[in-house]
C-alpha cells in the first residue's frame, strides 16, 4: 500500500530552485532517508512534505488511512506545558481516550461522580484494545528516560526536549514517521535504542540524518538530493556508497569517451563545414549539444592539513577537579548534584580523546572548566605556556552579525599555510564547508542557526589551534562535509578533545574515551566508541544473566584505562584494572584480613560458654552481617584479581 505520493514538487531557494520535479512514492514498511549536501534542501523538502512549508509547485498526497507524525529538527513547545501535556497534544483518538482515562483515574479520589465516566472509559480501553497500546507508550517513555511527566517543558535541557518531542512522535497512532535529524542532541544510549526501535517497527519512515551507522541499520532505501533532483538508490547507506562509486566510474568513462569524440568534432567544426545539408545540420546540432552538456563532476574530496603551532612539553593538567550544581526546580530541598568529582589527568601531545556520557552527565561542564569558561569548585587546571585552545561550543556567540560571512573568517586569517606549503584562502575553506557563491557576501544575521555553527567552525580551524575542543560539531553538517572534517582531524597533530553522539564520527577520530559516570567520577577506556558500546552491552547482558534484578543498580564503568582486546568475540570483554580499581584492590587486601580477624574473635566469644544471653544475641547479629560483608568483599577481590 502506498502511504505517500509526492508529485512534481518544487521549492525556490535564496537564488534559484532548491529542488524541482521531485516525484516519488513511499510504500508501507519502507524505511527511507534523504541525504545530500548542506543547502540542497533536504530539511526543506521534508518540511514541505509534512505541510509545514507550502510548495511553489506540485502536490503531496497521503493515504487517508496512514496517519502521519512529524519530528522537526527544532521542536516547538509551550514552556508552561507539562511533559504529559506536550506528549498527548495529538489528534489521535486513541491517545485522547488514554489521556482522559488517566485524568479520571487521578481525580476519582476527590470526585466520586466520575465513577460512571470511569466505567465508560474502561470499556472503551477494553473494546479498542488500548491496554496494550498504553503499555507500549509507557515502554517508549521509559526507554527514553522520561519518568516525571509533570515537569514543565521550559525546565528541560535541549537533549530532554528532543527526547520528549521524539516520544510524542513515536507514541502517536500513525503509520508514517517523518523525522528531521532524529539523533541530534540525543545521547549514544538513546540513539542505539532508537535505531533498534525504527528497525523493528512496522511503521514506515522517511528521515533526514547524518548518522551513518543509523542509516545503515535502519534504511532500505536512500534518496539523494543533488543538482535540484531526487535520485533513488535501493539498499542501505553502505550499498548506496558502492552504487555511487560504480556510477561515478561509469560516468567518468562516458565523459572520457565524449571528450575523445569531441576532439575530432571540434577540429571539423573549426574547418567551417557548410550547414546546408540535413545531415550536416544534425551533426552540428549534436556537437553543440555535447559541448553544452551538463558535465560530470566527481566529488572534490577536499582534504587539508594545516601547518600546526608548536605544542610545548606541558600541554594541560587537571588536578582533583570537581563541580556541583543545584538540582533545579524539581528538587524542593535545593540540594546540589555532583557532575564532576576529583578528576585528575595529564594530557600529552597528539592525544585524541572522546567524551562519552548520557545527557546531563557533565560533558559540556568538563569542557568549559578546561577552557576557563567555568571555574571548578575544587581542584586546579594548569594550562601549558604554548597551548592555544580552539573551542567549538554548541551555542557560538557572534558579536557583530552585520559582518559578511567572508569578512567574519578573514578577521582571523587572510590565508592559511598547509603542511605541504600550499596557501589556501578563506574563500576555499568556506566553499568546502557549504558556503558557495553569493552567500559569502551575505550578512551573518541572514544565516540560519545551523549555518552560523558551521561558519563558526570554519573560523575556528583558520585560527590554527594546537588543542582543539569540539562540543557536538556534527549536528549541523552533512555527511560529505563531515568526511572533510574527519580527514582533517585524523591527520591533526595537536591534542583533540571531542564530544559527539555520532558513533561513526567518534570511531574515526578518537582512539580513547573519557567515560562520565552517574556519580560524577570519570573513567577511561582505550578503544573506539562502538567498541565501548559493545562492551557495555556485553557487560549488561552478563549482569542480567547472573543477577535477574541487577538492573536496579547503577551500571557504571570501572574507571581508569582499559583494553578492548578479547580472546573470544562471544565472551564479554574484560578491562584491565584502572588506577581507581587498583586502589580498591589494595584496600580490599588490607580490609579482608581485619574482618577475618574480627570474625574469629566473634566465633571464640560465641563458643566460649562464658558470654551472657544479650551478648550472644549481639555477637550473632554482628557475625551474620560480617559474614555477608566478607562474602561480597571476597567476590569483588576475586573479580579484580582475575584482571590483574
């Protein structure tokens, strides 16, 4: 069954058509993605299909029975709405019934007159089989970490707002999901869950995303928007790349053959053939068409390696750094929450470290402390004399938005010398990062939020920092531009510290990780981001199989440096002892003999025959507690000893 029909759609952009003649259909069960370079109009096309933007020509038709749910790139919400209000703002009849049922249940205690309505709703829930639907909604909210449905939307972080907006889309009774950058601002744990959910769901999906692992796992069709036209490639993203490579090879060979033919034809045309005969006229007309054809253009594949600044022996040192914040509106006692606890680390030249942690775990806080934008509550930060930071943050500030795009980047560099001695002008950098043509002479104030962030990154790279800190740089980049950035970062000689929820990007540029734990501590992991995700999943499976209700406890890393080497791919990966664990092992080594000695004393007391009744009762209680404590400490000691 066809759920969506797009016919001859057209939308005009700043200077020319963004796209025209776009015609395609989406079938039931199809999972498709729109990809293309920045500025080609992917989000505009999705918003036009969703009805947010009117087309300049053409039509969009949905199947009457399908139902459509749309996730915009920047969710719209009312600050005073509760999470519950926002999620249940829907035209879905099923959601309205569930919402009213919940409200009646809450009010029944103080309004007995609602008993009749309660019975009616209860029957409706039964007749329409909404108990299962309600259970599915509860499961989605739980997986997204949404528990307090009464919190105001205005109190939420950007990541949580995206989760709530996503929940609203997923719980709606719709067969077609339109998703614009669904992974932006989500933590890796949530992205992994969403990836599996969309893969398994029977709903159809049309989305814009730059997450390549996500594309590979979810999509069975790729639509590429390029040169104002939409082209369908069957298969996932990896298959798309294979087809594009073969397509480029065929087009390049065709181009060479045409040029070979034209060499002879140009010589013939220069001799001035008489155009009286029909055949001669046709030949000249054909040659003119070949000369004026739209020529094949291979991807430019721009890569660059800047001649770097010298980095001194001392780069950056953190000593016992800690930071806490007030919990906020939802905490009536105003207690402070520790997001960073006693973190020490000495950076050395050439390190490329990714920061892994769920939303709200303190990733941006750590970066702001390192760069001096935020003072720690405890500890010190020592910056090397030659260390020059380049800090890309999620919300860059532009002091003068009336400057043109080109003026803004030329303010820091008129030209840049690459490692091979080549001089590259700012105009070239701007082109490669999606600022082509007239936009270079437009005021910064005319740019979208995403364009401003990309512009900020271009200027940052032109300052040639030797310690580069990137906080979510990929949210506003297309896949092609990200490839350029990846190549630069892979060759980068300075220090790199990066926060990103794009697993593919992290795998390419970071060779070790800082893991921000729930209690504010920071662990280390030597390996790629995807390896850590796999390790954590294996660890969770092991805990779940060994202890059925182990999920009630905190699942944290074990701290320090760790190795991903495994002798058997089917076995859970074991990490070597971190510094923190080594100290724990040494403490256990000292504690266990003391506890054993106390246990022996209690055994002697209870078996002496001289102790009174009360004394025996107290000794027995202490003995039982001590035995349980020793069992736990022996188990932990054995676990650590096996990894020594």
